[in-house]
C-alpha cells in the first residue's frame, strides 16, 4: 500500500486519532533531533572545523539524503522496527497503545536531554513499543522475538565494533600521516573532518530516519483500521517531512549533546575527530545494509572512546562515560515500564 501526500492530508484532517498519532510521532522525531542527531556533528564542531550553525544545516541536509538514499536501496531497518511488536487485533486499542509508547519515548528522552546525557533514542523507541505491546496483550505474545534478537545484535555491534573501529582507524590515520607536519595535517583534516561529519549525518538519517518512518507507517495503518498489514512502501513526502522535523530538533536543542559528546567526553584534535566519524559511519553502514537497527549514539560515543583510548586511557572522561552507560542500561527497563504504564492508563481512559 502506498500512502500519497494528498490521501494523508485528507485522512489526518478527518481522523482525530491519526492527527494525534502523527503529532506524537513527529514529536519523537524532533526529540531525536535534539538528543541523537547532534552526535553526528559533535566532533566536527568540537574540533572547530565548522561552526555549530553550519554543522546543523549540514546535518539536516545529509540526514535527508541518508533517509532518502538508504530507504530506496534497503528499507530493512524500517521493516524490522515495524514487525518487532504485534499491535494487531483491535486496531483502536493498538493505536492507543502506540500513542502511549510515543509519549513514553518523548518523556524519557527529554529528561535525559535536560541533563545533557546522550540517551539512545533508538533503544527508547524499541523499549517503549515493547512495553506498550506487553500491556496490550497482557503478556509477551506481542513481542516478535525473531526481530527483537536483531536489536540485541545491534546493541553488541554498536558498542564493541564502535570502540574497536575507533581505535583501529585513528591508529591507521596516525601511521599514514606520520611524516606530515602538524600544520599540514590540520589543514588536511579541517576539510576531511567536515566530510566525515557529513558522512555521519548521512548514516544517522539512514538508521534513525528509517526507524521512525516504520513507526509512522504503523500509526497510519492502525488509524485506518488496518492492524494486519505486514509490508509497506515509504513515500517520499514522509522522508522529507521526517528529515525536516529532525533537522529542526537539532537546531533547537542540539548544543547540550554536542558539548557532552564532542567536548566534555574527550578533547579531540582534527584527525582524531575525523577518525571517530569515519569509524562510526562505517559501523552504521554495515548495520544498515544488514537491516540491523543500531544506536547511532552508542556507535558514535564508543568510537570517540576508542579514539581517545588509543592515545591513552586517561584522555577519556570516564566519569561522563559512566553516566552515559548507566543511562543506556536503564533505557530498556525504564522506558519499557513507562510505555507499559502509559499504555494501561491510556487504554483505561480511552
């Protein structure tokens, strides 16, 4: 089924539940823009390769390209999120549960953003949806474990591979440019850092943009009473809308996360920032092609840790890393419980 923009506008103006679901989905995407998307550009801003304002505009553009190009090539990440939980059966109850999950995601992520901690919006999304599905079915029958296992693979991949790739890429970069003067390398990596930041923004769109469009399509189908749709085609208008909202979120609230990730966690030189970006972008490319939903936050921050640790372990602010890790660990149970409770409350009220 293809949802045209004119059909969507007609439906959203006549179906209050679809309007509410759309607004909540866009709210989640905007929160992702100020909690997750800034990770992509944090290093190129912290190394002063590009101004924060220009980096945000660049991120918005390349987020869209990532959403558009990768969705055209491979929409497996969106399909994984769409099929991860079963909101089938009564489409009205399913839609109420989905809205509850979206409220839980916005709540959890906003609190983390307030403290400047880059929480994983991807895992908040997965946990919130799972908690709501459990509430809807009063058990685990609403969880598709064959799809959920991909999330666990992604968690291990984004954490371990991000760190290892960061260490390897920075060591390789140092080896290749060992004969160059510091002034020359700074000139080279001034532009290279901007290019690698664009690559990170592209891959962020490829990963996170698809996740939220999968939820967007789920909401549209449920609002139309179609609880049994198993596949879909993402329309271009949705790619543009999600990218614009994500870019708006980055411009509004991204500075706290840019400071935490790009400045407070590890002081980076330009070649180190380039190495972290290329390592993280490579990991995201592998996972996107494989259809595995990973956390861009985990991937980028662990890549920075790997780059810093390659110089010396004390280069990394492990106190800040500890705060991030605890937030990551608590995201699944915390957001899952909020999703469960909100779903129960919404189903009781509506």
